C-alpha cells in the first residue's frame, strides 16, 4: 500500500501481537466415542438404531509447553469438546433425541521464538485462576481458530466389541455443567461412535511494539441502526458503488466459451 508522505500526520507506537508461526489442519476424526447423558444412554441401550444428526463445538482448551530439545519451539496441545446430537429409533415410535459429549485432543509443534522478557499485566493475580507465574510469563500465546465439525458417519457398538480404553477421559466441571444430566463414562451396554471432519488453524503469537505511520484517526462512517432486521439501504446508493462493467461491453472472439458467467443477469417477476 503506497501513501503520500505529505498525508502522514505522525508516527505512532502501537502494541500488537506478532505471529511467529502458524499451521492449518484438516482432521478426519474416526470412531470418536460419545459420552451420553444418563437418559440418552438408557434410550440407546434399548434402541433399534441411532444416527448422529449434528455436532457443535462447545469449548477448546489450549496448553503451551516448551520443547525440551529446542528452546525456540513449543508444543500446543489442543482439546476440543463437542456436543453431539443423535436420533434413536425405539420401537415404532418417532425417533428420540440423544445427546452427549465427545472429546478430541491433538498436538502441533510451532516456532514461538525465544524471549527473555517476562510479561505481566495490571490484571495479573498470582495464585488465582487468571494468574501468570514466572514460568509462564515469557511464553508465546497460542490461538486456535476452528469451525464446527462436519458429521461424516456414526455407528453403535456393543461394549464387548469395543477396544479397551486405557485412560479415562478427563472432563472439566464447567463442561459437565453444560449438560442437564450426568454423563455416563462407564457401566454402559452400548456405545455411540461418530466420525467427524474438522478444519482448524493454529498459531503462536508474541507481544511486539511497532512504530506505524498515521494518516488520521479512524472514525466510523456508518450511522447506527436501531432496527432488529437492519436498516434498509437506498438501492440507487448501493448501485452507485458498483463499478462500471466496461469489460462486458467488449465483443468476445469466436474461441471464447459460450456462457454467461461474466454477464450481469436480470430477473423478472412477470
């Protein structure tokens, strides 16, 4: 972006976060167990069949730890908690809704650069939930962007046909409170499994101070609207912002594809 030096008002020092490293991922999470609520588990144990309807991302827990053999790199352990809704057919009645929790954990290793500075802020409370100890005060910040997962498939298994689970899943109390019944972690007869597809972006950021040129302070140009459905826009004003389609007036040669993909279309209600 080029700017005229005469337009510059001043140079301003700003505080922002520099992205030191990032990655994207496309996970196919196969046969992820769904921990159903007590009532949902009772329905599944007597149901003829069940099919997962949708999955919603409830929360993402992120933990950042330095790599022991490389001081510039960090392990980002990300745990995703999903609410899963399913339909179960019990007898000849209409499908009943089941819901429960699914948990998926993944790891990424990224470069977070090295910093000797320990950063504390005025809202730091040592010994409390939002506290920052000296051990964590110079680590980069991990950010995870993730979409709600796509349900690819689901199936029901008898407990005797399931592989042995070596470690019990750890579910925070705040996640348990999002369900109106207790989650069944053991003692069930049948289990629901789902395969999810998930897109995510993971990055590491560090605080940075930059000097940037300032043209002017940013003042909003849009007027506030108090209508819930949004304020109607003048169609002529909207049309005036559309660039003139000069290219559409140029004749095409005979080798061009015969389609209307580049033409403006008009519709009629007649």
